[in-house]
C-alpha cells in the first residue's frame, strides 16, 4: 500500500485537478499533465516542490494505486505512448486509489491486537477489497465505490470503538465525573468536528474519535493523542510540536506531512518525521509569563 513512483506513469500528476491556492501555484484541470511532469514521468521540481508553491503535491498519497493501475490493470501500457488507454486509465485511477486506501486502513486494523474480536470480519473485507482492486478496467469503472466504502467504513468504525475503549488510564476526579477513563468506554466523540485554528492544548483527546475532523491550523502542542482515531482528519498546518501520537490509530504519512511538528513530536513506529520539520525542538512562540509572587500582608 505504498507508492512506487518508479513503476507508475505519473498518474498523480495528470489525473487530479487542482486550483491555484496555498497548496498549488497554478490551476490544472483533471486529466491534463502538470507542466512540471517530464517525459520520463518524473517531476522536474521534486526537490523544490514546497519552495515553488506545490506543497499539496508533497502530501498526496496514492497508497500504491499508481503502480497497480500502470502495471496490473493496464499491464504496463503507457498513456503517453499508447494514447488509446489514457481515458480509461485516468477514470479507474481514482477508483483503485480509494480501494487501496481502504486496504491500508484494514491492514492497520488487523495489526491492532484490541481489534482481534473483529479480525475475521476485517480479513474478509480485505479479501473482497483486494479482489475488486484486481479487477479489469471495465469492472473498476462500473464499481459502486461509495457503497463499498460505506460498508467497509462501518466495520472500521466498529474496530475503532473496540480499540479506543481500551484506554486503560487511571481516572482522575474530572475524568471519573465524565464517566470515561477506567470504564472501558472510548474518549470524546469529535467526529467531523470543525476545529479549525482551535487551541486544543488542554483538551483530553486520549481515545478521542477525530474521524474526519477539521483540525486545520489547530494548536495541538504537547497533546496526548494515544488511541485517538485520526481517520481522514485534516491536519494541514496543525501544530503537533511536542505532541504524542505514538499510540494514535489510522494516522497516515500524508497527514503527518501536512502538519507542523518538530523533533519532540512522537510518531507511530511506521511513520517518519517529514524532512521539512526542524530537526531540533522549536521553543514556543510566546513563552508563558510567570506572575511575580505577592508578598503576604502583615496583620
């Protein structure tokens, strides 16, 4: 489920459309090659994408769909040298990408021990999804992807609830009153919440459901995100400096790449610190001020 650009035909630089914004320096319609794509299917500005205004390219992940479509679905036929396959290839690439994304999440769930009661169902869903992804161009083009996504997402949500209920944290008085920690229940539900620019440094997000949450520019410095479900959470510009994401679930490399972090940001073992993050801890922009201690009044 990892991209292998050497075996692809630059599909991510052709198929998606993008608009001039903070993520892309230019407009590009769907199905048209980016002007930075060279004839050998390599990006001409790959090392300078962020500096040249193409940060959006650096956080795109095809989950291995590119090489699947290029080498398996179309058996190595290149859309440039074989133009008759171009339209079909461009149509099925987004379909296979969605299927491979589901396969990535299913594999993550199967690797998590607390989800063991659902492993049989997860493995069956993975087998079905793999079969769909291996289909021929006509079957992929006719596939009802939203229906399949709904079915798999329902199962993944059940797995998430199973996993997040294992917080195992000692209850403080506040948490005991909230009836969460130590009771086998998952954390707060912020699914799809609009938290753009929110200051969440004091939020209790252990075991939280943050699926699809809008965390663009949110301040998550030093926050413990153990067992937090980050499926599809928008972390563009989110400040993760000093945050602990080692035990978070369903966090992708693309989400990490889109966020702000530093050497103190703790990530799951399978993910890496982006090269554009500073290698040394970055001090807070506004250090906390200490109030002077008042002298006691004498009676």
